[in-house]
C-alpha cells in the first residue's frame, strides 16, 4: 500500500493504490514507464503520437500489462480502449492526468528517498497555425528526452482534489445516471423499441421452456417472465446488437485502427455523442467516424457499440416489454442491467454483452475486476448494489475511498426521497420492502458458481487483456470450484439406466431418464473446464465450444458417479461430435479409475463394454493446435447450425447394475 503520508488522498485512486501493492522493484520500474507516458502528453499537448500506446508494443506488453494496477492507472489518467491502441482523446481531462501522474510520482519519490519530482510544465508551442496534421502511425512508447527543458519555469505541485471536490464529482455521476434512466420511460420511445423486438416469437419460446421446466419439476416456481428475460438476452446478443472494436473501412472494407478522437458534429451532440472515434484505414487512408451515442433511440437504429451502448439499449428494450429494469453503473468501467423477477421476488443480474443472467460474481471472479462502487439506477430509486457483485467484501471496503460512506448513504437517500415524493404510499412501501430483501442478501457474500468463473467474451482479445478482463488458463483452473456430478436419481436407479443429451443449438441438457429434466447452459453440467467457452457466430449462424483466445490448450469434462446410488456400470453407449480445421486437434477419452479409453468424437454412437463394473466415469475432451491468430477456432466441439434445433451434439447412455 502507499506509505507517503503527505498524499493520503491518493487512496481516491483505486488504480494507484493497487499499483502500490506491487514489490518495490516492480513498482519503481512500472512507475517510470507510466510517468513517461504522462509526461509525453503534458510536454507535447499537440502531438498525436504521444496520445497513443500500441498494445502490441513489447515494452507495453511485457513491462506494463502484467503488472497489477498499471493498465488501470492509464484508464484513470483518461486513456480509452481501441482495437490495437490505448488512446488519450483530446476531450480527456489533462487535470485528471496530472492528478494520477503526481500520485504515482509522489509514491515513487518516497520510495527512492529523494525530493518530490515537480509536475511537468507543458511546453508552450511557438506561434503557429492552430490546426496541426494528425499522426496516426506513431506510438507513445517511443523513446523521449529527459524531463524538463533548460530554463523552463516549474509549476507548483498539483493539488489533490479536496474531499468536497470528490463529493461533487461523485454527486454529478449519481445525478447524471439517475436522470438518464428517465429516457426509458418515454412511451413513444418504448413503442419504437417494441417494434424492433420479435415479441411474439420470444414469448412463444419462453412459454415452451416454462412448460419443459414444469414438466421436469412440477414444483417449479419460475414464471414465464423469467424465461422471457433469457430469450430477450439471447435475441439481443445473437440477432440484434453487434460489438464494435473498430469499424470496417467504408471504402475498401478492410480493418481500421482507432487513431484519435474527432470533433462531434451538431447531429452527434443531438444524440448524446460527446466523443467521436476516428477509425482510420492505413490501406486507403480513409477515416470512418464512430460516434459514441448515448441516446437509446439512436442506438435502436445503429445497433452497435461497446458495453455502454449495449447496456443502454438493452435496458430500454427491457422497459419496453414491461420489465422493471435498472441500469447498473460500475466505477471500474462497465455497465449492465438488472431485471426484477416477480416470481423470485429479487433482482436478477443481466448482461446483454455476454448473454448471461443471474451470474453476479462474473466480473470479480471471472474477469478479475477490483470492484469498489456498483450502483443501480431506475425510474424509482438509486441503490448501492456493490455487495451483490462481490464475494470479497473486506477488500472492496478498502477500495471505497472516493467519498465517505455516511455521505454516500445520505446522498442516495436524498435523491430517492426527491424522486419518490409523488409516489403512492403503497408503492413506497413496496420499494422499501424490496430494499430490505436486498440488504439481507448483501450481508452474506456468495460462493462463485461455475458459470461465473470465465473471462470476458465480448470485445477483441487485445481490448480485454488491456482491461484485465480475461482469465489466464492457469488462474481459471486453479480457482474453479468443484463442478457438477451426475449421480443417478431414484427414477434412474429404478429404470436401470442414465441417459443424457446436450443440444448445442438450444444450449440445453436433457436428462431423459429423469422424466426429461431440462438443464440450461453448456457449463451447468460440466465437471471441469479450462480455457473453453461457447461461441455463437451470428453472421454464419453457427454455434460451438472452442478454446478461449490466446490459450494453447482447452479442456472440458463431465463426471458420472454411481457409488452413492449403490450402482455400477453395465455398459456405455456414447456419441460426441467435434470438428478440426488446419492443424487443430481434439482428443476425446473416457476415464474410469486406472482405465483410459480413447474415442474419435466423429458424431457416431459408440458402444463400450470394457468399463463394466466401474462405479465412476469421466468423459473428457482436450482442444489444441491450429494456426495463426484464429488458432482457437481450429478445434471445435459440438459445431451446429443455429437452425438445427433438434440435433443432438453429445449423448451418453449408461446401463446400470447393482454394485
């Protein structure tokens, strides 16, 4: 932790605090690099090349990217993500850059036991035309001269923001988000959103899945709205919205790079786009504008963006279908949605970018986020929901230093009181009761579920790595909780067999021998998994399980244990499908005690009698090989067309006998 007592307010920066946790030698090396990036901008405010850091640059990728807190410091300085670079836009606050720079410099000086380094004074440019040609090919990682020009006046140290300034900044965030969500209540806008949503199709699918759930479990308490939420998430991710790292070139259709920010036009500002990215094609030298729209009405037309646009538009769609929905703001730079389930009497986490529902620990455990403030905004109230999204409450408390906790509680209460003045007594009572239920939920930290352990899937690999939101294989496998085990039920024991099917298209398991029990999501019945995820190709209308990008090997397995039921294997019939491309490889095998049996995974049913008498069975696949950047796609499990809804991708029938 930072030890310089003269800079107690440094804790207002969670990134700098995290950076200070590194060993002394590591901190000093990375601090020097971060100060170089900041000083380049401060000394050369008109030079575009110093506002760009290439993610693939060896200095950045080896000396900065692996260090905890380093990339977060760049984001807190004001850098923003692009496809291949981090960009410091012209609209970014130079004062914020100075603030983070001085926090790092102060800690570095304290560790070196020297006098504090004075802040860099920007060099005043000589008289010249205001417009400067933009440079798009250089990187901020290029070597530069030492700090300070001869005879240049030195500015006094930049002051840390006062407690009042931090409060005002945080209040602005609260008020802005609280006002923004009122857009979703516009009846005409909701009608426009409904016209884009295939409501009848989604409702029919939800009704069908509800019936399947109730057939499998007559005591099921879920409502059709719960299944409609899942269908809406799937449609929004697969059919409606698209992710943008960089837009293709308008002229040649080739790849572009986010070179710098452009000035927003009057029409951009009309739709809330304060920032416009310049996606520059180095082949034909054409710029493609990408306005970051903040108006959900415009997003219904453009249907593209990153997490901000996704959450904004998805929350509107939820309100348009009548769901009670909240816009969730995370201070570590992500946004998503929550939907209230009347049947479950609780709020459900929903992330349209990832097509996941009710996996709140995904960000902290799966992506490795260092959460501090997570706030929910709806037409009714603001709620601090940080504790739903963390299983490490003490660590989170240490990072919540931007404002005092009593002030935050008092301010949220004041905003809610103002918004609810015209509410009926019954509505106020209902909201209060819901809040009490949430508070009780927050008291006890949750345990991560298997579906919450994976890294982020949306966005390019470079973008996710830069944000620290992709899990390394070793980390993921070492933190994974014990997985699912198939144990024969009384019905399966009486029937004398256990029969399981998996449909990749429906992303659903069917436990045929247990009155056709349906289990959604590919990872819910998995025993162990390492560096694999389910990929949906909306353009090619295909779905499959593949390795995560950047991993050399992916593994997945399913476990069956018959001992608790007093049974053992009589015979096994098995079908699994896999495909490889180029030099990709898939290795399938069965393991039972010391016996390992390989099989091809060619999609044909295979009968195996050599496992007779065993009480345990593991079915496993290992994915490897491939060529180039797309090597992760060259070994695939369960590849199917999204139109093949009745096709089975994985099936196992185990005949049982008494032990």
